[in-house]
């Protein structure tokens, strides 16, 4: 199992919402703490066998530098904890009610992502 030098956020480079999310993270990530790689990069899945392209197409994933794979709301919790600009709000995701809120928010954003991709003429290519 290969492990990256620093965590890798896997985002959907064909999704305008995901690209905007990535751009916002790049703005916050002044120290280059994470790499961001589009799930359209076949090299990513060849190098890191613990990643599943079909799973990464369904929701956001992050490969940690220890090789562990996070997905969905766990990625959001992780990102909140490592960025100084949002770290002061990390207590929100540490409580049970905070985790429920993050999960709810993530699910709604993921539903929106699917709708945007479905309705976008440039994004409507078939998933494999």
C-alpha cells in the first residue's frame, strides 16, 4: 500500500461545484498542507490501490499521509481540523450534534452536486 507524502483530497474535476470547493480550499491552504487531485486522474488510482474510483465518484474522499482513506462528512471534519482559518470552529464537529449537522450539510451539498452535474450540459457525460 502506497502512502502519499501529504494528504490527497480527491475531487470531481468535471463538477463545477467541486472545482469551486477545491479553489476555496486552495485559498485557505496557504502552507500547502494537502494535495488536490481530480478523480479523473487514472494515475491516482494506479498508484494508490486503496482508493476506489467508483467510490470516489460518489462522494468526496481524502487519502491521509498514513494511507487511511476518509470519505464524505469525515473529509469535511478532517479539513475543518487542519486549516487555521476554520480551526476555531472545530469544536462544532466534535460534539454529537455537531457531527449530525456536518452530516446533514454534507448530504445536502452532495445532492446539489449530483443535481448540478445532471443538469449541466457540459457535465452530462456518462459515468463508468
